C-alpha cells in the first residue's frame, strides 16, 4: 500500500477533548441576597419599634396623617359604632374602605410622652365618659333607653360625642330649637360626663334635608346653629364652665351621616367635640 505522502494526502486532524470536573456542593451566591434581605427587614423592624417608643401620640398621628390623608378625612366623618354607647379608638375597626383589615390593640392608644411616662389616649377618655353617662341614667329606665342615641368616637382633633335622632326619638321639638324633656335629661348626663375632662368644647348642629313649608322664613342654617346654641346653654346648666366653649357651629344638612338618604332622621344630630 502506498504511503500518505506518496499519495499526497494531508495528515488527519488532531481532536483535543477537554473534560471539566465540577466539585460538588457549590451553589453560587444566592444565599447572600437572601441574607441581605433578612438583615434589611430586621433593621426596619427595630427602627419601627424605636419610633413607637420615642415619639409622642401627636407625632405618630402626624406621620399617619401625612401618609394616609384620605383616611383621616374618612375617620372624622365617622359617627362611631352602632352599639350601646359604642366608641372607637384610633386602632379599632372603623369605616375605612378596608374595614375588615383594620384591627389593633389598646396598647397603641396609650403612648409614652417625652419623659417616658404613660399618657392617655382617646380610648381611655371614651371609657370614662361612657361609665359616667351610664351611672347618670341608670336610675331611670326610660332615660336608660336613650343611651342608644349616644355615640362616641376618637378623631384626630379629640373625642367627639354625637347625640343622634332616629325615627323614635328627637332631640328637639320638630322645626324648633327647644329641647325635649328626654333630650334635656340626656344632655345633663353628658354634661356630667364631660365636665371632669380637660379640653375646649366645640358644639356643632346638624339637620336633615327635609324641605320647609312654603312661607316659613326659617332655614336649616339658622336651625342648626340655634340648636347648637341651645345645647351649649343646656351644658352650662349641667355644670360646664362658660370659658370651656370654643366654637358654636351650624352646618345645616351639609355633613350628612346617612349620605344616601338626606332626609333620614339620623342626619339630625348634635356633635360635641372635646379637643385634645
């Protein structure tokens, strides 16, 4: 057989096979990313705990109001719960859009001031006033039934007491600024509950949107303001000092409690705000 050189053929190519051996157990740096996320979360958690302990109630409310301005307005327009003298603290379930997810603990309503001592929140004020009103009305079974007309709610301005009409009860004689006998007794009980508390008082009158009879010169603006003034005078007779009253307001039917029914009797109410 003739040689390759004799046949003028090129030599066969040389093939080099490279084999890489990977040591077992190596899984890259993914664990570093997970660990960094964990450390960041822990830092944020401890920063939150420090802020809760180092800030006052007003400072926390300011921070909450800054990040959730629309919810603050929603809470101000709330009339509290529907139960017997039912009130609410800032951490209780309220009428927010995500009502089911709004929960909290009483401990958050008792913040610490700059000196480290405990300071009361709205929930404690509501509880005290509720007990005083119950004590005042306990002896009269008829007046005891009126407790369902009283609602208390903690707002960003202070504790608000709403005295609400319904189909079976009216604070005032229809179309007038004259308190009914039952309402006068109820306001007297409220005065006894509010008197020991500190803070200025703002009285606000509300009406429904029922139209007036033709020819009557009165209107809901004057009626709501007159009812607020009549309530102030009743509170004066109940023992509230004159210098505690800060503002008397009549807002007619512009701040409805039952917005989908402007003529609902529950829109007629008196609001007593005890400012912080």
